[in-house]
């Protein structure tokens, strides 16, 4: 199994939802990102420059989620994967997004995985 970095259930604020009134106010989504670096952990030499800066990734996820309104959490998941693969030394990205919207459910979630 490859080495991974996981950012678990990061809170983001996004204008998201199919009806206009649902998108009118920001909602809290929980995003989990599983990042598989291009290089394994063995060769890092305890240097941040040799790995993926997960603090920077978390901020970028929050900024991208807040950047514009969207109808679908599926769209946001796809955009996040594409952005992270383009801007970080990653072999693979998996994104899960939880939205707390349906009554009588814990959440609705989507899961997506993309690789180079």
C-alpha cells in the first residue's frame, strides 16, 4: 500500500445546492482528502520541501470551496482533485465530501479518486 497523507473532515464553507435558495447562504461541508505523494515517505530526510505541505493543501481546499457557487458536490469533488493533482507532487488524490442536508440522515457523501 502506498504512503498517504489524510486530511480528515476539514470544515469548509460553500454556496452549494441545486435550488437557488439553498445556494444563497454558505453551508458547512466536511471534506476528507487522501493524498498519495509522488515520492514515498522513506526518502523525505525530515524536510517539508520533500513532501506535500498539508497545511497549504487544507487552505487551498477551503479557498476553492468558497470561490464560487456550485449546484453539485460532485462538481466540487472533481475540481478539488484536478486542482490538487495539477499543483502538488501527487500520484493520486481521493476526495470525500459530506453534506448535511437530508432529514433523517447523518449526511450525503460523494467519493472520487483520480491519479496521474
